[in-house]
């Protein structure tokens, strides 16, 4: 069995806003991709879902950001070198994702204004200054994550020509149309250790006896429910992206944060930088550039099935813990489709030719920012396997449905943190369903998905 997840009751606190009212054949044939029935396609994996309304159209509007940030209902996630801050209540042994208030983190935020910062401390840029939209030039990195809305209210915070945070009347319109708790995330990696410790110890939770600890991100998975996991995944990936992209890849100038952490911009484009210092403007001065915006690297992770012999192909990566097996995966390369990547990766890792690629579901994987496309494909298990092409796998083997069900029934699956000890006599282990590899294995083993599934 997987590690028991800590289920928290989300706190829906009302902002001073308007209340919302109250969805085996020819294996050499060209690979084809199919979709599964509707109920299979709607599968939501761990780290997935939409726990927050991201309000992406308001990220560049500092009037909205600076006004919602100090709200008593606003909540903060905190990360230190990629490690999330977890909270364990006094008398409890179950940690959960820490949600601090703005008052709790205020000593770490620096000088106002927090967004739309101008050339000097305390200066707020005009909303018309495109290069300073949602800009944070000073202070620790902050990312606006979105709004957690009441489950029964529906989504009222929708963009329209009349819905803007520019100007006093527009700001009033924003707060009349949204309801819920705003979420931000703070990266304290570069904060002074003593100052950070003092701020956390002075937080409301710590004063009430709670324990606050930064935890390894994979180990933290066991403390996350599905809603928290989605928020965690977004925040961690965004902080990682901002930390990795401190310089403009076009001209090498330092980059700064815009759009509340969702864009990186070259400092040569700041309004007060003298243009005479540059013979030619930075390439990023015009056009849309993908390196200015968060990126997600896509991976195909595929369960290879022989439906006639009821077998599943599993591999052992050389970095896996002892006796641990999973389905095959690999990054999509430029110019590849999903099905092309499945065929190439399976051949390179196992020497197997596949066909009939079926999409199952996808999973964001925040280590650091990957989208796992979960698929099934069919192959003939009588084909010889080989692992000497790219030498990534230690071994690959075919296992029958009965063998896999026996392992799952007797020993359960293994949490991705790898901290939970498997039974010493367990012949092998699989990932549990917090990882999409475990979902693909389990759903095929129980006949819920994959080729010849009993849908």
C-alpha cells in the first residue's frame, strides 16, 4: 500500500469581495495513436487538477497584486532551495503543507511596493509601463499562484473587456467579481538564516506550538493531499524556473521577474537603462520568445503490453533502488510526436518494436518541471529484448498480469519518496499511484485501462 496521505480541510476565507452565486498483428505497421473512452481520459493524477483559479490575466497588473497581497485571507507557501515548508500541529505526527499569512512572512518581503517596482525603492511603476508590469526588481522571489475559490460558488473571476485591475474603478470591479483566498509563494533560498528562523518562529502557527520544517520535496509528497499537491507542483516548478534563469539568454544581461514571477525580462529593456550603452537592442525587445516564459519538458511514459499473452514490459533503471521496476519513459526530442517518441524510446531502451499507442492521461512532475504523458502501446512479448543500445536500463522483463497482481495484493506499491521500507521478502516493487507509472501498471493489472481493458 502507498503511504497514507494527510487529508486537510481547505480553508475558504472570504475576502472583502462580492459573494459568488450558487464541471498481435503486423508490428511493422505505422504507429497509430488512439484516445481512450471519455471516463478514462478524465483521469486526474497526483500533482494534476486545478486547485486554484490562476487568474493569469491579472499577473501583470500591480494594482491588483499589491492590493490583494496584504489581505488577511491571503496565504503563502514557502520554499528553501526547492524544499517546501511543512507544518506539524502540536500533538500531531502528520505534517501538512504550511500556509502562512502575509503577516507571518511580512518581515521577509522587503520594501513596498511588492510588484510594479520602479527605479527607486518605494516607487510604483505606472500601469502603462509595459516593461514593469508586475515587475519585482528587489527582494526575495515571489510567485502569484492564483485564487482558491469556494467549491460551490463557481468561477466568477473571468476576463472581459470590462474586467481590469487598472485604475480605481477597475480594481473595485475585480474585487466585486472574485471570492476566495489568494495564494502566493516565496523563495527564501537567499535569505539570511537567522532572519528566516526568527520570522518563522514568530509566525502564528509557531506561536501556537506547531513545528515548521523544510523537507526534501520528494519526501514531502507523503504529506500532501491531491489539492495541496497541485499547488505545490506549480509553486516548486515556478521557483525552480526563476532560479535557473537569472540571465538573458540573448545578450547575457541580468534578467528580472515580471508578471508576478511568470516572466523573465532582460534588464537592458528597463526604461531607465541608457540605450546608448547598446549598439543594437536585445533580441528580446521585439517578438515573443519562449525563454522568457516558464517551460515544461515533456516525457512519454509508456506501459508496453502484449494483450494476447497478458504481459507487461517493465524495466530496471540503473539508478533504481534494489528490486524496483517501472514502465519505460524518456524525453520527447525536437520534431517528434508522442507516438514517435514512444517507438524510439522503447527501441533504444529495450530493443522492442511497438504499435497502437493509446493515450491514458498526463501528470505534471515538479522535479523540476516535467509533463509526463502516460500511454499504452502493444508489442509481441516473444521478441528478444536488449538493453545495450543506450545502456540506461539494467534489465527489462515481461511480467504476466497474475504476477503483477500477486505483488500488488501481497506487498503493495512503493511511494516515490522511497522512504517506506518494502517487505524484506518482496521479490519486486512498483511505483504507487502518486506517480503516473504506478497508475499505468495498476490500471492495466486490474483491467481498468490499456489494450484489452474491460472498460
